[in-house]
């Protein structure tokens, strides 16, 4: 990477916990100065931030990016019909090129809506890595492991997971990291989960898993293992601060204690949980209990977009109406979920998630000259409750400008839409 | 209005109930031809619809437009504190110029997100009418009447309501109509409600009222009147097919029967009901029972935007998670709420709400060349679940192009933002 400096001048810096006026200087991939006034001679490139607000790039902590190809394929169906008759038959014909095409469309969508880091679990993850490399985003990737209690399948899943770790971990100037991705306690055997725990320690990588998304899967785990999912995972020694559990909708009080005790990270996916009628995670309670709850969109087949700004609003509103308490999950808290807690959930809190000296320059500017920010008051309120992804103006990742004035530099927008359209048509025609 | 013809050529016509390819010809204010192929020589202006979808302009059936000035003023507070310490003190200093400024900002926001008709209840409604006239939108306006059981206040409220009816009803080429707007059964006396019923009949106008938004107000009505709100309104002879009740969150089975029997129209406001923690209206059940439920954003102080495309998604997702049924309030049904049922709720079903010969040309084109519509499949699914207001490209009301390629012709965007910003600052500084 060539040496480069960028000055974001005279803006409103909106960080989790603090909003202030100022300028931010970037050198290479890092934030090197934050102060009230920095002269323009200090930087090769100057971005006028005076009609904008600056936020940390948002972290989408649970998605299946290539599923953008399945956007709108089937909606409003019950879960069994949706999976068995629509999603799984199409997924059976996936290949690396399709996954690349879908991931590229997802990267485009995330850049345009202010997400700079995402946590992805799916298949053909080295092809997803290609899209991350091309687009300039930051990502943690995991191969989704499903053994259905079969030993042969288990071996293959480890082979593929380790192939991806060895090929992709810490590539793309460190923007790509790889985790283990055991799908869930109801689709993976105890042997797989125990071996994941052991190998995650060995390789020094994290674990990304779905837990307790639906009541039905909780019942399956109780039937198979004699206890609820988090109890079971706790008892086999699977849990730890390096485990990110997506969904966590159906929780007993004891499971909440287990999550807290083990410092397990949660990814809350409200739009997907609503659309699939999975239920409502007690997020407000978890956060008030000191549990690290981040925010994710889930895949585009069950959302159906990857707009984290929309997700901010849905998350907050859902907690309020569910608790009948207007103060639940206020704008600041949900903004923190999408930034600082997102970074922590992915084990990246030393690198990203806030606008601080020495952190990576993963930054997003939103346009204040819009109806959503007028009259201009509390920027976090406008971001959470009034804005949407289209208010994002400029996106910087690892010190590189990916988008400015809504023009994307790393990938060509029209070409990405065409590649994805063609891949989706071909893929669906096969099933 | 000068005579004019517009041809929307080679598009996808997405009407409630039916999607088909075709072209639409507009002459003056009306749709005069819908067919597979219409030659370009038939029109003075031709809009290429080949990379777009065409929908009926959306109907926002309950809002308080001038409250855009209060956007983000106070969030995440309990209802009493929000009203008593923030909203009401500011509203005490409202005047006609402020209401015009706020309404203008609201009109801008609605045009940009594909709403062509709105149903507004607030104050200084002749100034709101000015904003409607300037912007080119269609609206039903009502002065919000609150007598707090005081006779003097009641007289003044009728004076103002009748002033607005006489001044504004059927103005702006018929784009503006006026209704009576008794605020609610807990802020209005039975005498006021009975006189509204009588005078609405006399003037031939409709009635717009809030009913059963919160559990607390239901309890107040039970205490004051000895019965639940819809029972009470039924028993005093207030209800009828010309009554639009906003919210209708807390309903007994008997009240649902009353609503159905009287053909009372409902405006469902999910984002506001969630943000204010009011509760969840049983909308899916009401619609399945044949009740006309339309969709509204409520005011920007409790939403905090006026984006009906966002509201479509929130409405559908909220019913699904509340009933734990993925099939609840599917995309087609919620789209119908925002178009055809919206028109019916406002008594305008002969004029607007669908793309039909002889109806007013209130039409919206959305851009298909976007990530939200890729891969392109079921347009209603993409509209409801993936899109947002920024996907709106062109807006036509009463045969006049208000926006094309996101450029607004009737009002000047930068000027509107400035007027609203200044008005809001001045207004809030007074309280």
C-alpha cells in the first residue's frame, strides 16, 4: 500500500459516547490526529466535512453475504417451506463464482450504506474473500460447518475450514481474518463443536455460530442433548469470550447468566428475526446486564437488505414496543451496538469501532444537507431514527477511500449489478 | 392548468393485485390509456420506464406534517415527559409561518420518498395548505380540535375548523380537501364529538380522529365514559364509513366488530407505535376480517421520518413477529394498505390508489438499477423488504411532474431545508 494522508476537515465527530466538532487526520491505514483544527497542508487529500457528520464505519456482525443472490426469491412463507422448497434447493447449486458475484453485490450495498466491516458465514469463502479484497472492505469470514452428526461430513468440514484459514487469514493487508463457523448446536455434533473449540485455540481464531434463533431449534437441542443450547455449549466447554453467537432469541435466565459469565458475544438481527417470525431477543436486558450485544442484518434472503442504518432503527423500536418502555435501547446504545460493540464482538476492538488515535481509519461521512438531518439537532438521533443508507456520502476503510460523494472507486457499480443479476438468474434456473 | 400529455413508456406497472408490463398515457390530470405499447407521438413528454417500476403514488393516511420541525427534538423519553417537557412547550409557540415551513419540509420529504397524498391533522392548516399548493402534492387537511371538555374552547375549535373548510376545501385544482379533526375521545367532550358528526354531514366532509393509541388513554375513556373508546363513539352515533381512526392499537373483540360494522377506516402507524411504546395494533387480524386498514407515518417527532417505504417493511415485519407467523401481512397486503386502502380510507378511492383508466395521474417510478432491486424478481417484495425512499426516481401528482431523476421542480430543495432549519431554531428558542 502506498503511503497516503487524508484530512477530514471541520466536521462533527460522532463517536459512541461522545460527539464533538473537529478534524481527523489519517496517515496510511491509521488515525494519527484528532483535534479542533488541522491545517490543510498536513495532508495530500482534504475532505470538507463541514456539512457532514463523521461516524466510525459500522460493523455488521452477522451476515451471509452471497445470499444477496437470493434476495426476494421467496418471502412470506413459513420457515420449513422457505428453506426446503426455495433456499436449500438453490444453495445446492452454489459454486465459487456465484458466491463471489453475490458477495460483490453485498459489498457494494454495504459500502453504499456505511458498513465497513462484516462478519460472514457461508460457503466458498475464499471466493467471498476475493470480493472483500476487490471492494476494499474489512471482514471476518468463516466456512459454515454442518455435519448433521455424520463423521465423514465432519472431516470434510474441518478440511474446508482449515483450507480457508490457511489461505485467507490475515490477507488483504490484514483486512481479512478467518474464524471457525460451526453452524449451530442443532446441525453440528458435539464432536464437531468440541473439535472446533480445540482447533480455534490452536489456530488462534474466533468462533462464529448461530444459537437459539427459533423456539423449534431450542426444542430440538433439548431433545437431543437434554438441555437448552447455551447450557449444552457451556457444559461441553465450548463457550468463551472468542465466541460470537448470532440471534440468541430464546434464552432462559440461566442461559443469560452463562452468556455473561463466559463473556460470549451476541449478534442481534432484528429485521431477520421479525421477517422469519423467530421471536424477539431480550436485547435491552442483555445490554443492561453488561453483555456485549452487536448488530447484524443476517443474509439478504431474510431481511432483505444489508442497510445497517435501517437496522439501527428497527432494533431500537422493537425493544421499545416489546418492553412497552420508550426509554429502552435508546439511540446512543443502539449506535454503540453497530460500532464499538460490533468491533468487540469480532475481537477487533483494538483496531476499529471508534474514532480514536492509533485505530484503523475505517470511517463514514453522512450528508447533513438532507431532509433526514433537518432541522439539525442530535446527530445520533437523526442517524438512528430518521436516516437511511442513502444518507452515507463517503466511506474510508483502512485509510483508503472506497466511496466519495456516493461514487465508488474500488469496484464498478453497474458491472457489479450486472454480474450479480446474471449469476442469480443462472443459479436459480438450475434448481 | 395548461393541457399536457405525458407518456410513461415500457415499464413494469405494479398495481395492488396485479403486476404487468406496459405503458401509461396521462392527459392533463388523468390516466387515459394503459396498454402494452403506446407510440411516443401520442405525448408531449415521454418518460422511459424501461429500467423502472411504476406504482400508484403512496397515501400517508395519518401525519402531522409541520412536526418535521420537532424531528429529533426529544427521543427515548417516556410519553409524559416527552409531551409535557418538550413537545407541548414548543407547540405553544407555533404560528402560521412555522407551520408552513415545517409542512414544506414534510412535502419535500414525501415527494422524495414516493408519497403523493397525505392526511394531516394539526394547526394553522391554511398555512399547511400553502405548502401543499406550492409543492404540488395532494392532501386532506383537518384542524386538530381539542376542547378538554370546555365550552369556550369548543366554540373556538368549530370556528377554526369551519374557517379552514370554507377557505381551503376543494382548492388547488381539487388537490386539497378538508375534514373535521377532533383530536380524540379523551381530549374532546361528547358535545364536541356529537357536533362534529352533525357538521361533517352538513358540510359533506370526512372525520379524522385518534382512537386507542395507548392503553392509558383507553383507561381514561373507560373512567370518563364508562366504556371503551370505540364502544363510546358507537353509542353516541359518531362512527361511520367517513371516519378515519388513527392508531387503533388497543381493541376488544367487540370493538373490532363495531369497527367492521360501521366500516370505520383505520390508519396504522407502526413506527410511531413502536417508538412511543404504545403497543401493537392487531392489523393482520383486522385486514383478514375485511376492515380497511391504511398506513401512516404519524408526525416526524415520533417516527422520525415520513418514508412510507420504510413504513411498509416495519408494518409487515411487526405483524410477523407479533403473531409468530411468517405469512402475516405479506408484501402484497402491506403494499395495498399504502395505496388502495389509503385511498379508500380517505374517501378518495374513485380518484387515486391504483393505476386505472380515468383515475388521477398520481404515479411514482422507482429505479430498478439499484442494489435493492438486484437481482430483479418480485417488484413488490423488493419495494417492501429491500428498498427505501431513495429508490424513488420520479413523482407525478395530478398529471404534473413534481420530481424527475430526483430533481424536484415545484419547490427548491436547498431553500426548503434552509427555511425549515431557521424556523425550527427560532421556534425552539422561544420555549
